[in-house]
């Protein structure tokens, strides 16, 4: 299909699909990356908090022993041993809030009020363990701290406060963050590439079908659309191809119909025009010739009137705008009406009618159904030889009424049977009469409008049989 149809300048389908895929990808990967980073940070903080809790719990017992014995040098020794000025700061306070020992004396000597240090007020005044994240004492670095009350035998002895810097963790977290961000960017680019290819694979057949539909709308019927996707798009392409073939067929039928209508209208109009010219040329002065010409004009005008009436009738039936009366009808009475209407003509051409109709009841429009049966009888009379018979029978089969009309003419060629219900069908000289070729087409539309069907069979030189199926009441 490449190059068969013009490409759309703005590839909106591809852009929308790609944009959707990229938004979903960006949202999904960002959400996943955020969750990974949050989980990593939360896990690290919880683990470090557990470590602090375990350390201070163990140290508080030892410090409590020293404070109970008022062994301050031992307290200072423990603080100096387990504290590190740069990473771990360890402090011990008395129950009055006085600093007893610190691992960073140089910095702590500048503190005026320890109650302002995070966690100290609650630990000293309310004897409650406090922990969390706060800025360092007189510094801007983030630290994880814990302030644990020291007790012995129910007596409040003081507070042990330990804090650790988060600088190392923040550096590690920054490396993880940029690693995750880089991975996220690579993943997004890879997904964008895959999404672009995938979106294009979906958009291309849709664009082809869109262009195909545009060409159909422009009247280019009969084109073939080929798409190999092995999914619903193949089914859609097949439906578009069927629609194209049907439209091409309908367009051809329309052209043939217009050509036939033009021919059928041209003939009586031309005959009338020639006759009028002859009358104007002097034929009017000869009574015998004048009467014959007037009879010709009258015949052609009647023929033209019948043709126009049949065309309008067929058009209404095909468009579905003809309103059918719905009533219960006696099939025997309906066929008797048709026989009474056609009998004088049959007697004139020496054709007899054999009727065998069961007493059946159907539902529909009696005048339209009468028109269909008369059209079939008219067709039989046109092609039945003199001194022959036309048979009409009606019986039931299941929930259907079966009506058969059979003549004893030469029959219909097998190759022409599928076309006899077409408009203006006159292809078989053996069955060509004086009609306009619309009678069978109108009969078929009437029967189908009553939820029925009509078929034809023929045996060479033994006549044709038309079978009507109509639902019983």
C-alpha cells in the first residue's frame, strides 16, 4: 500500500499514541524510582535509629552505674571512648540539665542553654526518650539523635544524648540518587524508542485505512486494502474491502440503471417527437394517418407514464419510505382478486389458469401483495404460448406460506436466472415482452418488505416457476 495513498501531513495518531506511551512510561518509572529511593532512605534511617537505640541502651546502663557511684571520671572516660567529634557526639547530663561529659568539649562550651537542644527539654523535664533528625548543635549538618533518660532503681540520674552525622549517608544517597536518575533517563529513552516504533506500527495501518476511507468518500470504489497485522485491524481492513467492493457494485448498478432509464425514456419520447414532427409536416390533413399517429402518441405516453410510475414505486420500496398497511389477509381471497383482474387478458391470449390454493392467513399489505402477484402473473402471460396453462398453487410448510406461479413457456436460461430480478432485465430474447423490465424487481422488493423471499427455477422448454415464501399469521 506504500505510495498508493497520499500521506497525512500531521501524523496525529502517531503523536497521540507516542505521547500517551511516554506519559505512562514517565509516570511509571518516576513512581518506581521515587519508591525505590524512599524505601532506601527509610530503611537506612530506621536501621541507624535502631543502632542508636541499642548503643544508648547499653551505654546508659554503664553510665548509670558510674553516676550512682558519683564516679564522674569514669563517665568522662566512657564518653571519650565511644564518642568521635566528627561523626558521633556523645553527651551525659545530670538530672538538673548540667553537662557532665561530652565527646566534643570545644563545641559544647559555646552552648548557653541545653534545654533548647532538640529532645533535651522532654528528656529532662518529662523523663521521656526522644529521638529524631535535627540540625547539629551550633552547626548546620543534619544529624540523627536520641536522648535517653538514665535511671537506676527508679531514681532519675540524668540524660544520655547521642547523635550521629548523616553526611556520609547523604553522600551515599546522592550517589544512589544520581545512579537511579541516570537509569531512569536511560530507561525512559529506551521506552521512548520502543514506544515510537510500537506507536508507528499501530498508527501506520490506521492512517492507511483513513486514506482508504477518504478515497472511498471521494468516489474511488473498488480499491483493495492490504494490511497484515494479525489482529482486529485485519478484520477492519477486510470489512473496508467488502464495503469498497459493494460500493463499486452499487456504483456499477447505478450506472447501468441510469443508462437503462435513459434508454427506456428516450424510446417513447423519440417516438412521440417523430410522430409530432410528422403531424406538423402535413400528416394531420390525412384522417387515417392522423388517427394512427394519435394512437401512437397515446400508446407511448401511457408507456412513459407506466415507466415513471414503476420507477417511483421501485424507488420508494428500495428506500423503505413506502408505508405498508398491516392486516390479516386471506391468501385464497388475495389470489382470487388477482385472477379476476387478469382473467380477461388471459382469455384474450387463449391462456387458461389452474388455481389450487389452500385457505391460509397471512399478515401484510393486501394492495402491495396483490401488485406483486399481478406482476408475476403478467410475466407468465407474456411468455406463455397460446393454448397453454398457468398454474397457481398455495400451501403451508411449517410457519411459511408457499405460493408457486408456473407457466409453460420456453423457460429461462440457467445463466440468466440470477439476474431476472434486476431492474430492466431483458437479456433473454425468449422471455422478452412488452414491459419495461421492472415488474419482477418490484415484486421482489414487495415480498422482501413483508419479511418473505422469492426465487425462480426453470426447465428448458417446460416453463419457469416462481416461488414466494411468506410468513403465516
